[in-house]
């Protein structure tokens, strides 16, 4: 079969049998069997094989696919992939058996004693064990790609946390390479000084050693870079050799602990004895001879030792090079923690059983101790109560070298530990950066996304990490930043733990880790423990770390990159929204909290831009805006396409709105469905907005439907609003294409008078997020920001490819243009609950109408008492806290209209074929609207906007043509936007607090 008519039929391992089965089944059904290929991302295959669509299942015919592009992307069989032992276990063991084992474990035992040292080691491993359990859960909840712990956090907690930790881990690992190499060089020079007589450095004095650190460290860094570029297979070989050295060094000091030399007893190495074990078991000896007033305590020792166990992510950082990360990460990490924990406990007991905490190292004092000749002039060699001693496990960093049988193997183990950690950091940092670059969370880092070779090696990332590490090596001393680096790693552990807790709490259906040995509350405890460890290690760097995470988090949140990975943060957002909607639905309505929730019948929003702009002014990100598009004949695929195009348009114009398509036989039925079903609970529209029906003369059926919609909306307790513009609302025949551009302009060039879609004073007032420039910075920064800024502009072209005329552009942008001094006239004819009055008040808070004043016109019931009625209306507006420049009571609306008004109205009615009986029956009402039209033209000729109470639609008494004739005579030939509004007779204003 050349075409793929039913991909996924093969359910047996034998391809020939599968093909036969597929051929047989194709004659019966086009249904597809469950198959992995349908669940792969499109990025992982040349062509994404799709299961049959609903349309194909209905027709019984599946479209064939070119077999050449229907196959998976070729996988390089020669790509080097590692299992759990080489890929995770070895890197973790090499990092945990680090330099701390050789230089700091003996210090911990000497300061704390055996019991508290065991407690320190156990607490450290509790933190890493909880973190490893959490990391195992995350790593088995779906396929893990390259990027290690960054990938896990970003896919679990979202781009903000992931991006923050990703860039911090990249920098931290790059600097850590230099710290390990500097430690390597320091140990090398110490060894040379110990074994070579008269050795005093190579380029510098041994006590200065900066230049020696630089050239030796740079040489080693070049070696590490070459090793990384050669490939992971060689990295693994070198790490295997270094692991062997580490094991040999441990065997060396284990064997040496049973063979104490006589000349080393004065340093505290007295061999195994019950007395030494007893003296060191419970006894603590916290001290600092260099700063006696700042002696460490238990938690200070804990903070110093904790970096020894932070290598648990060394394997996870190589996730892209693992055969099966879901199997390798849990098995390798937990095995490494178990082995290293046992060895650390064993070595702590070993040191405490054969080595004294403090000794002077003086041979004469030791001989006096042996002979029992101590006196006031000759102290015992182990009496350091009133003096400074340089030896013993609590003072001498070379304790393990003295214990070992051949101390050079201990130095070799120390070299292996530092070099392996440097290699792991140099290999890990570029992989995190590569994953970060592929996700495009930060600008200008896409350059580092490309990989090379069969293993997709991040060569560019290697070079960057090399340059960062080289710069740090040239400094020669990084004690200041070493604590900060450890805090960066622990912050990542805290987020790993928190991601498991968060994903478990929101109960997302996608959270189904294959690793079951985790608990959400244990992960939460792990989060708090990690934060506590950060402050125990160094409170200052802990605050710096938290500040870095916060700054990077908000930066990414501000950029809003396209990163939707199904994180628990997105799941939590859904849960919170659902809960808020439920709470909103259960809460009783209050008039003070009323805001217009608008359902606008926009059709395609791109065709009625002024109508959408006006609706957006009413809601402006602070209320609900829904756009209804009623289609008569649309397929499912076309509907989805319409949704995608409209959603993209709304996003480009920064309109916070929901768009949906309704399919019905008529516009009226579709509108009924929309008004009935739109929204959720109280998160539903409370008013509708329509464009004025310009062609109502020529569309009798459409006019009846339009009229019925107004009536049904009021029956559904919805408010009404109809917007009429001088050039209409629909511009679909005026332009062919719209292109939205962000243009960088200066204020000197900003003379078009247009407001950006998201540029509004009211937004700043409501959110409280206006940026203020501190005065002590001066005005330079503020002036620079004001001189240049980006403005979003739409470029419209016609069918001929040329720009649309400026007049058309002005009509399209009628509600984007900032109005100058002017008035908004409110014709509050009837008390509809106050919606006619509220909408102009809302519009006045927008920048487009911010400079306009409000004028209120109302009908008078007492011709001889206009002053009293005017005062009453003014008092009412004052109670509503609505500032008006003028209040006018219209007394003569019932007088006979002018002849030319009657003639004009008669012409409109004749064109609309309005029944004679309707004209006769409602003659008085028609005259009132004619008279009202005359007064509106007299009073509101120069207004920026006219808002008028909409006449009550009553289909049982007034026909659609007569009703539309009234609207036509009142609003035709007006040079400004005209808005008809009708509330649902429910109060939307109150003067009570």
C-alpha cells in the first residue's frame, strides 16, 4: 500500500502480519488503533501522523499521505546515549565524593563530635533525598529532554520559574568550573610543597600563588574544553578513570587508619581506641582560633558541609544524553545518595575513632605525655584549652592525608574530585543554556540553541562557559562567590520540591508520575528545608539568590514568551478561575459593583474595528467583553479557523475579549442562542452592543430579526446599546489587508493623535502599577523614556495594494483618536435604571474622551416649573457623584414638529413601506420623536458623542419599520457617533455608600 490510508493499524510486532491486518480492517472501518505515533509532537517527526478526523470518520474515506514524509525523523544509531550507571550514578558519586570529603569531613567530626557529625550528614542527606524523590517524580511524568533540572522546573512550574533558574544555573555552573579548578591547583601546590624540598612556587611565591593558579588553571580548563568538545563518550571514560582514583584514595585512607605511624601521633592520629571513640562521640569542640568570638555552632557547621551533597543533579543535567531518563534519573540518583551516605557515615565514625580533635603537634609535649612528665611549663600535647593548636581533626585540613597509608593517593583523590566536578559543570552548563535558548525565554540567546554532531553537542555553549570560567580563573580567588553558587543550586532544589507539591495540590489530570515513592507534603517540607539551608549557609547570599529569582521571574512574566507547556501553574490558574467564578455566582449582586459586561455582535472583529474599539472602551480589560460571530453555513474546520484568526486579531490589538462562533439558520436564532448561552454563571454579559443596521430599508426580513433581537434582549434582562457611526461600522469592503506594526517614534513625531490599544490612564489608576522615576536619579532617564517609545499602528491596504485613503483611515480609527475639548451629550429621556447615564461616565475615564465634559438633557413634565426640575436633576447627578457642566430640561417635546421634519419622516416611512395604520395609530409618538430629533440637532451639533435613551421596542404594538424610522430620523446625518442605550429597568447607579 503506497498511501497511508489508516496509519496506526499495526498492533502486532510482526510488520507483515500487521500489514495484513491493516488491509483486512480497511475494508471494514477507517478507525485507527491506539498508537504512540498519534501522541508525538510535530517537532519530533517530519510529518505528524494524525488519526482520522471526525469528517473522515463520517465519510468513511481517509486522505492518503505521501509515505516519504509520513515517517519519523531518522534517529542516528551512532549517537552516544548512556544508561543509569554511567549517565547518572557515576556523575553524582563523583560530585558528592568531592573535595569536601577530603578537606571538610574531618573538620565536621572534630567540631561536632561523632554523634552530631552523623546528625549533620543525615540532615544534609534528608534534604537531598527528599529533593531526589521529587526529581524522580518529575522526571517520570512524561518524556524528559535535554536541559536537566531546568527542563523539569520549566515544564512543571512554568517558564517564569524555569527561565529564572535556568540562567542562574548556567552562570553558576560556569563559575563553578573555575572554583573547582582553583581548588585543584591549590591542592596541587600544597602537595608539591609537602613532597618537594625547597619548593616555593613556579611563577609566584607559594603563599601568593596567583599567577600559578592562573596558568595551571587555564591549562586545565583548555583540557576540559577539548574533552567536552570531543564528546560524551570520552567524558565518560575520563570520569571512569577519576572514579577509580577516588575509590583507591578511599581505600588508601581506610587501610591507613589501621596503620598509625609513631611520628604522626603528635598530630592526633593515635589509631583506633575505645577511649578516642568515647572522647569524640558525645563531646563537641566548637571553636575558631582565628576569630574566637565567632565560633561556629551546629547549624553553621551544617551550612559549611551541605555543599558536599549538592551534586545530586549532575546526572539529571545530562538528561538529553540518557537512553531512558525516566529510568536512569531515579535509579542513578537514589543509588548515589545511598552509597555516599553510608560512606560518609562510616568515614565520620572512622575519623572519630582514631583521630583526636585537637593537638599541638609538638614532639616534646607528646613525649612528656607518654612519660607522664607534664608540668606547668610543659603542656600535654592534647591540651589546647588556653592556646591555639594547629593540628587535630578540627584544625588540620590534611587529616585524611595523615591517616592514609600513602598520602599521595589522597591528593590524587582530591584531584580526581575537583577535576570531575569541573568537567561535570562544564558539560552541564551548556546543555542547560541550549535548552533555554531553544525555548527562547530570553532575547539574543537563540544563537546557543544549535548543536553539532551526532549527539547535538552545544559547542557554542561550551565556548561561552569556557570564557566565563577563564575570566574567573584569571581572578584567582573565588571565595566570595562560592557561597552564592551553592545557594543557586539549593534554590533549584527548593523549586523542584515545590513543583511536586504544587502539581499534586492542583490535581491536574496530566500529573501521573510513574515513580510513586513521593508525597506532596514531604516535598513541601523539602521546600522549606532547602530555603532554611540557603539561610544557614549564608543569609546575605540567600537574599541575593531570592532577589535574582524574583527579578528574572518578573522579567519573563513581563515578556510573556510563547511557552505553554501544561505546567502546574497553568493548571492552578484554571482551578483558581473556576473557584472565583463559583464564588462570583454565589455572591449576591450589588449595584455598587455593577460594570457593563458586553456581548457585542461583531461578526469577524477585523471587519468592524470601530465597533470593537468602542466595546473595548466600555470594558477596557476591567470587565467582560464577548464577541459573537453568527454564521449560517460553516464547517467545524472553518469554525476553528475563524476562532484562530479572530483570537490572533484580538491579541494583536491587545483587546481582552472572548470570541465565539454560533451556527444557526438565521441571525435572529443565532443571536438568541448567544444571549442565552454566552458566559458562565454571573460571568455572563448583562448588555448587548450592536452596530446600527445601515441597510434596513432594503432588508425587510433582516430588519424584523434585528428588531426582535432588541425585544428578546430586554426579555432576557439584558441592557441594549446600538452604535451608529457616520460611515457605518462595517469596513470589510474598504480594505483588503491589515498589518499591525510596532513603530519606534519620538514625541516630536507623535502627531497622529492616536491612542495605543493598551495606553490608557484609567488602567494605571486601577492597577496601581504606574512606574515612577525616583527624584534622585534626575530627569535624564525619564526624559529618555518620554522622548522615544513604541506605538502600535495598523497599516490598511486596499484591493489594489495601495494604502487606504486618509478619510477612510480616520473613520476606522474614530475611537482611537484622542478627542480635544468638547462635550458628550447625554439625552436621558426615560429612567431605564441609569445605564444611559453610566456608559458616558465610563467613557469619560478613558483617554480618548478624557478632555470632554458631560452635558445632560432630560424631558420636563412641568412646563411652568423648569427651574425646579433642573435643580432636582442637578441634585440627583450630584448625589451620583457625576460631574456635569450643564443640565438642560426640554419642555416643548410635545409641540408640533416642523413641516420639513414631517416631510423627511414621510420619505423615510415610504421607503420602508411602513403600514399606514401604524403611522396613524402612533402619530403622536412619531411627532414626539420628530421634535426630539430637531432639538438634538440644535443642541448637540458640535458634540463629540451623543448618547440617547433607546425607545422601548414593542413588537406587539409597533412594527419594525416604524421603530427603525424613529431611530433613523433621530440619528441620521449626524457628524458624530450616536449611541442608543436602554437599560433593563434595574438600577446600575446608587448614591448610598
